[in-house]
């Protein structure tokens, strides 16, 4: 495929920065656009001096700034829209901003894609299915949300649901739109602070010798997907012209996730066993505290990725054991 001009919103974030690295390595011209609300320029240190890479700080709701970004890039042929307020603690604490950034950011970037006739890839989420009563999660399942007076966690999931509605509407109007739903991506740049995500939070607790918290007994299950596999999913979904069977990919929604279903308790135990077998780590493992009453935490989140395999040939290839070991080695 010839080199493309590509805008990556949320490009300084966890997934966005790895995606930028890969796109630049494949010869594309890339502009990473990010408010730095949660991402950082240091995530982009591997590409920052590359002649085909640019970074611009800006808000994804700011159309004038987005226009500047496209001018700097010299046009745009593909938009990966990853900018969003992510991190579970924010969903409860800052529901208004989560809804504002996630929905308006998607509407503005879809309009940008339409104005330039650029292909558009949305980073959605399995949380678009809300409480996800049917498993595995696949297209056609009910998307259901609980009473917002109980908790506001679904500020995130419901915003991703509306993002998908907006994308499907744009696809119906003729824009080439693809939707990717990553399932619990993890890797060395994942944030492990109190606004972070579980794998990094567990490692962070070990490194800073603080107790690990298991919400609701740690019995909920997730599918943890190594960052390189996630990036490969975005690349295939965004850069492939058509599906492997020759049909248009516009309007497709692809689950990108490992199919190993793991309880959070098993995740914690696996991480402890990896750290214990590291002879160079002499510190004691932290205490494990069980915290109850954590709202809106779905019991299972298991993907059906058959469409990703069928349409673009994607499959997760990294086992949890391999990925956690790589992450621990890198964090050390
Ligand atoms: N990490 C996962 O497991 C996962 C799972 C499902 C979906 N996703 C989605 O994938 C995308 C990337 O996730 P991530 O894990 O890299 O999260 P992240 O928080 O690391 O990246 C999101 C980026 O968006 C930026 N951002 C936030 N508000 C912005 C604004 N108003 N304007 C411009 N930039 C803004 C942040 O600074 C951050 O760098 C997000 O859309 C997220 O919802 C991630």
C-alpha cells in the first residue's frame, strides 16, 4: 500500500502512541493529536524526531485546531480516532467530561473525515454493550445500560455506544468507517495510577509496595490483550482496502481481544507468580485487599473475534503469560 497521510487522535496515549510508531515504521506520514489530558509526549519519544512524524497538542472538540492539524499534515486520507477520556475512575468522577469529550470528539472528527473524504477508524469499546448480559460479546447482542441514578460508570460505555451509532450513520451516508473494539489492552505504557487500568495498577502496587485491591472479590472475568496484538488489529482494520472476502469493510465492527477468559483474581495470582520467579526482585509481594460495593463492574467480558479473523485475518497471538512477563521485564 502507498504511504498515507494519517491523523491519530489520542496519539500520545497508551494505544495511540504504539499505533503511531507502527504507522511511521510502515512509511506513512503521521500526525498525533492529543490534549495530553492523560497521554504524554514521552510516550512518543521513539518517533518524535522522525521526518514523517508530527505531534500537535489540541482538544479533539476544537475544529479550528483540527483544521490546523490537517494543514500541517498536508491533507488527510485516514483518521484513527482514539482520543477519549478513558480510565474507570474518571467515568464515575467526571461523567460530564467523559460524555462531552467522547461524543463531541467523535462527531467533530467524523465531520472532518467527511470534509476530506478520509477513511475513519473509531476506537470503540466492549463497554458499548453496557452490562453485556450475553457472552461472548458479538455484533447483534443487546446493548443494555442500568439506571444512571445508581452510578455513572456508563458515561463511558454509553458514549461509545452513541459513537458507534454516529459511525454507522456516517457509513450509511457513504463514509468509509470501521469500528474497532479493543478488549483490555495491556503493555508497558499502560497507566497504573489510581486513574489507570488493572494490569498496570497491579504491577504499580508491587513496584511501590502498596496493597493490591480486588474489587468485588476479583471474580469478574476479562480478556487481556497484548498491545502489539491490539495495534495489529487497528492496522488491519484501517489499512486493508476490503475484507478478505472482497467485500467493503465500511460499517464493520471488529472485536479485538484475546479469547483466554481470566478472573481478576487469577490475573493477580499470575502476576504474583511471575514476580516471585524473578530472582532479581527481592521484595515481598504486597497484601491483597478485597473491596466490595464497586458499581457497574460487569461480571464477564469475553469477545467473539470471529469477524475480525474472517474479515481482516486478525487473531490474538500473545498468551497472557508471555505478555505479563514482557511487561514485568520492561517495567523493571
Ligand atoms: N486500553 C484499552 O484496553 C481500551 C479498551 C477499549 C477501548 N479503548 C479505547 O481506545 C482508545 C485509546 O485508549 P487508551 O487505552 O490508549 O487510552 P489513553 O487514555 O491512554 O488514550 C486516550 C488519549 O486521548 C487523549 N485525550 C483525552 N481527552 C482528549 C481531548 N479532549 N482532546 C484530545 N485528546 C484527548 C488523552 O490525553 C490520551 O492520550 C480510547 O478511545 C479508548 O476508549 C481502549
